[in-house]
């Protein structure tokens, strides 16, 4: 796999993991969620690193080869997903 293809792969993976977090992060009781807290934090961390790396490599590729709208859309989506995973991960962290 070439590194410039990572945004194309990371965007659907990030959207799938966002769905898992949204469903698994729902509260069933006052201090419990559908998925265990450590699982939610690990998913957020993994997804943050994957989508963040895809956004970084995508921006670097855009700067070297020029602007392509579809590629820029996937790269921008990866950047937004990385930011959202960061915020969700911090939100799940207890007493923060």
C-alpha cells in the first residue's frame, strides 16, 4: 500500500469506529456504558492515531502534488474525525 492511499482507507474505518463508540458509549445506568470504559478509550486512541496519520500524510501529499477535490475531502474528513476522537476520548476519561 502506498502512503498516499491512507486517507481512502482511514475514513471508512474511522466512520465505522465512530459508530461503535456512539453505540457503545450510551449509558445503561448512572456510571456504566454498553462497552467497558477501557474499551472505549482504546478505540478512541487507535482511531485518533489512524485518522490523524491519514490527515498528516494526506496534507503532505496535497502540498507535493497539488489540490484534488476528492482527495482533499477524504483528508479533511480524516482531520475532522481525528479531532472528534480526541474530544470523545477526553470526554470518556473519568474525573477530567
